[in-house]
């Protein structure tokens, strides 16, 4: 069974940086699409960035140029480097995985594609 555990959240000043990590355990085969989502208080969960087996990435507009998603080869770990943080980046950040196996499915930020979720790590940005 796939398990995801996030770490690296915390507090930062506006303009600062944080790096989130997500460790994946459990066996998967074929394609594994991994992503970061976030949920601010009173708002719906939204996609932040995804990364496919081949390293191709997708970013939502509000983080382009500021956040970078990456992973270790073998997909045991996922990272989110967050630079130029803004107060509106304050949210609970979740790591997610979609096990596509050999299916030809897009690795994007469609929440319904992701069956595996971590517990989340809180990011708070102050002005």
C-alpha cells in the first residue's frame, strides 16, 4: 500500500523560502504521477504542481516562476521548493500520488486522479 508523509512546512516571512519534502513508501509499477496540492482556510483544495515519471512538470499559474517541483529517481521522494513566498501561499500543503501503471493518462492537477494522499504540512507566510 502506498503511503505518503510530508515534512518541511513551517513559517516564513514574505519573500522567503521553504522546501517541502514527501517520502513515498509502498510498491508501484509503471507510471506514478506525483503532485502537491494546498488548501487554505475556508477555501477548496487546489493543485500546485505535478511531476510525471519522465520529469515533465505542470504548474498552476499562481506559482509559476516561484515554486519548483522535483523528485528523486525511483520516485521515493518528492520535493517542492517555494521561493518568493507570499502571504496568500499560507495553506496546508498535501503530497498526492496517482498510480497510472501502464495507462496513458495525463499527469496534471485533476484532484480526482489522485488516490493517495499525505496528511499535510502547514505553511504560514507572514507579511
